[in-house]
C-alpha cells in the first residue's frame, strides 16, 4: 500500500478545514501514519460552486462512485444533518469502509445501528468531532480514563449560548439584542432553536453519558431547558450573590441510577467552568481514580472541528497500516435506570413580583413550607409597577417539590408574576 485514500462527504466549513489540514500538514501526517493520506474523492451537491480551498481530489455528486471505489478505505462524513448522512455512513460501513464523522445528530440517535454495522464489517467508526469541536473528550473517556468509574460529567458544550450569556453578563445586554448580534456574526442560525433551546447540548451530553457510564442514552432520556427565559435581571442578581449563569449539560450516576439534563444554572464564580466565556467550551469530568479533570478549548469552527476529524482519520489510517480494526467500538454494555429529573435535589433561585403590603412574605413562606421547601434567603429588590420584586434562594429541595410550590404561588392573589426559577449547581449554599 503506497497511500491511504479517503473520501469526504461534504465540503462546507468543516470539510474545507479538513482539506486545509491534510494539505498543509501532509508531511507530518504521513510520518505519523507511515504512508501518505490522500483525499481521492469529495461528494458535493454542486460541481461548479466556487471553493475556499484548492484540492486535487475528484469532485463527485453520486455516493455510489465512492462506495464502489475499492481504493477508498476511509469515508469522512462532514455533511451534517440526519438524512442522507446516516444512510451514507451505514452504506459505507456495510461496504467495508471505515467511517469518521463529526455528526452529533446521527451519533446520538443512530449510534447503536452504526456501531453494529462497523463491528459486523470489522471496520472503525470514530466520532471525536461530534462533541466539543477541537476539544479531545471522546477518546479520553474511552481510553485515557477507561480505568475510572465516571460519576459526573458537567460541561459548557454549546458555543452560541455561552457567547450570548457572556455578552449579557459583560455588557448588560438583553437576550433579544444578544441573539440578534450572535446571528449577525454567524454564531447563531436564523432559526436558533437547536442552540438556545438546549437541544444541541442535549445531543452532545447524550453521547458523553453513553460513553462515560457504559449505558445507551438517547435524546429522549435528557431533560432539556434552554436559555430563552434568562433575563439581564437574573444575570445581575447572580453576580450579586456570587454566581455566574451558564447553560450546563450534566450527566451524573449514583446508586439510584443515571440522570442526564441540560438547563441554565447558577454556578459558583469559583467553579472552573464559571470562567469559560464567549464561544469556548469546557467539559468537567469526575472519576473515582483520577478525581476531577477539565477539558477546555474551542467547541466549533472550521479548523478546531477539522482538527478532531483529522485526528480520527490518522487513528484509522494507523489501524489500516497495522491490519487491525474495531479496537474500541460501542462501550454501551450495561443497563441502568434513568433517574427522573423531578427527584433531583438542588438549591434554587426564584425571582417573583408580589404585592407590596404587610403579610405577603409570611404568606409566601407558608406556601413554600407547605411543600417542604426551606428558604435560605429572601431579598427584597426593586419596585416594579406597584409590586415588589423578591429574590429567593432555597436550600436543597427536589425538582418535584419546587414545582408544586410554584404552582401554589401562581394561584395566590398576592403574587403578580413569577419571573424565573433556576437551579443552583452547588453542593450547599453558604
């Protein structure tokens, strides 16, 4: 074998980055693999479209030209979306070709089917770039931390929402203004639901939790809440109380089972994740042997994501050179119960408007007490349209009880408006 030939499916942002890295670092990559890695064909929709990078690869519009080419050993899917990406990857695996992808949508939803196809054909299926862009996290969980029982993963895994929350915090801008700016800069799509609604982060934490806990976690197992209700008032009050608001993707396991969730949270300003700003991502991992570790870097973009894709290509190329494959395929070998989110306990931040008259605080405290919710602090803030704004911090309480308390409050005539209910991600409130 004089070279290892690969095919790219797609030549958008990430595909362009892959071409650049394989071209600019060709000599270095060849030395690491032992022989050159060459892009032979690239699947595109439009043959005449102008490209941002030059390539000697043949551009094709028919997937069959790649599947039927015996010289192509690795298929690299960087098209995005579920269909036809999933079908193309499955066809490539069944044709005996190794597959590398950056597609979180497909991996989180169809991972089992793709792993089974890879194992049946004795080929590799790698997806490092599907979570965290250029941050190495899939391989560390599968290999470097394999000796550990992972108990917790908590991360900032969506750059769009982290950019927005950072801007809101640093520049005191409203949500709508920050979203418009993020869209103008290309950080947010015209329909930003996947990002601001928490769904992008949910797919990523489903992948990480599946690997870390050895259990197949799907999107349906993830409790999801986005940042659309976060206001500048919440961010300012968080600062006063010593917290930062972040959209967190969290997966934990204990003797009761596994819980996987995405939601905004008050994070102590001293926590390592609290200083992760703008479009950067970070993933915090706890293992029984290693303790606490954190992986930090750019979570998206042309070259960071392409860096992870090319690293997988190099890994597969080495396997081909040494005539091995399927060394680390699906690690979801266990079954554990999903611990319902309504049973999770944490402190809560609550902001609400109440009538400004005697006896109101006592009535509110009574409503909380009736649902076994203990209040750590009650702070009277500004006057709003004849009402008083209250900020409350609770002690640890279950999600179920806090929701019952909120339902009671909304039925009270003295409560004008319920502003926000946000979890505080801290073991205890000091």
